[in-house]
DNA sequence: ACGCGTGCCTGTTGGC
DNA sequence: TGCCAACAGGCACGCG
C-alpha cells in the first residue's frame, strides 16, 4: 500500500525510464480508473513526458503537449511552473507502474497502457509500454490542466509535506484535530502522505498511545512525534519503502523497510522494548497495533 | 464544520 | 481439504 516513501520510490524508479519519451497512444482498459479529464486524452497523445514527481501520495507526470491547450496562466505552489498538462495518479492500495517492452500484452489487472515512442512523430511503442496496473481499481488517473487543480478539493485541502516542514509546524498542526492523534496523522489535511503503516510506527517510536486525543498531548511530545515521523519516513525512503504483500516499485523491486517495523503487522507479537504482546484495536477506522505498556 | 460509519474492490487469510 | 466470512485500507460520501 503505497504511502509517501513508496510513491517517492516509484517516482525515482519510474522517472529515468520514461522522462523525455513521448506518449504515442493511450489505452484505457478500465473506464472507472480514468476518473477525470478524459476530454484531454487527445492532448496526452504525442505529448513529451517532461517530469515525474510526487505530492502527498499522488504521483504526477508533467507533459509537454504538441499544441497549446489553454491560455489561462495559473500558478500553484505545489506544481512546477510552465508545465501545461498533467496526469495525476493515486495508487491507493494496489496501484503499480511498470514499463514493459514493445507489444507487451495487458496483464490481468492492467487498467491503462501508455505506448511510449522516442520521437513525437512516431506513432509506435518502440520505447516501451507504460502499464498502470491496479488489482482493486481503487486507484485513479486524472488528466488535468494547471488551472484544474484550483477546483479540485482534495488537492487544495492537502496539508504540508512532512519532510519539508519543520517539526514545530507539524506539532502545531496535530493540535488542530479534535479526535485521536492517530486520526490526525492519517488526515491528509493535517499532514500529507502518511498512511496506516507510518502512523503506527511513528506513534510507537514517540511512545504515544494512538487513541489519545490529539489535544491532550503536550507540545514537546507532539514535537517528538513529528521528529520520529520524519525520521521514519526518511529511513523508509532510503530502504525503498515497505513491501506488504504486493507493493513493488517501477522496476519490480520490493522495498526493505518492512524489516524495521516495530508494530505494524505485529499484532500479538512481543514488543521490542518491553517484551509484552502488542495490542490491536480499531482506531480512526483503521487496524492499529501498539504497545499498551510503552505507549502512554 | 466536524467526526464517524459505510462503500468501493478483489485476493488472501483463518476458522470451522 | 474445502468453503466462505472477515480482512486489508485511502478516500468520497452521507448522516447526525
């Protein structure tokens, strides 16, 4: 389940494979996955891939189309400037990218295929085929102009990136939430990119019980939590993310950070600190593993 | 406006 | 061994 470190890893492994190539054709095999901007598909075809980047858990592909589409100039602080067209992907739980050789047939869960060519005027897949696969079809692709981001509530509501925000600012933001600290960590409006794995791991590292009301936690403890969250996210990126079941990067490689888990997926196993069995509860609607002795 | 519960999906897991 | 309910979970949505 790709969270911030996994999407970051996918960006790193995908970008060198596709940047600078052209999208010669698109094949939407599962209509629901192409969630918005289907009218812009003709502009995607023959466009040059100029960049691949991440915001929150979204993977974005910046495109340079052959024609001018819009005369509107719009600046969004979270978008690179002078990119006229974007494809935005949410991988949700099971979304994946992979670049296959030319003429490769769709797999069982392939939802969109992008044929890649080396030149704009070549309508072939000589540079390979980019597959967007998603077993559970929770993931989506949106094709967007820069100004479309202004009217996308999810995008506009996203909180700051945890790795380029001070721990004091993050600590202050956790305090906004009226409910549990775990729900604050998972709330993309409070901080962007954190999911169930890194929420549980950061709470264990900071020795904070996941069901504590966010506003009951002292500033110094919230700063401690922010600091561990950053440390864990950075460490996971270094280890190419966590592979639970089926996560793979765009080269098909698994990450290694799952070997560092203290609590996630360890329900009933012994706490690395106190040796007592780890508890499990449903908090903020998510399965939550924690140590009832170490986390207060 | 906010928080909570439910639905979306399909492959995997675990209990009987 | 086989069947099937429960489970995994990010986010949109509807409700109170």
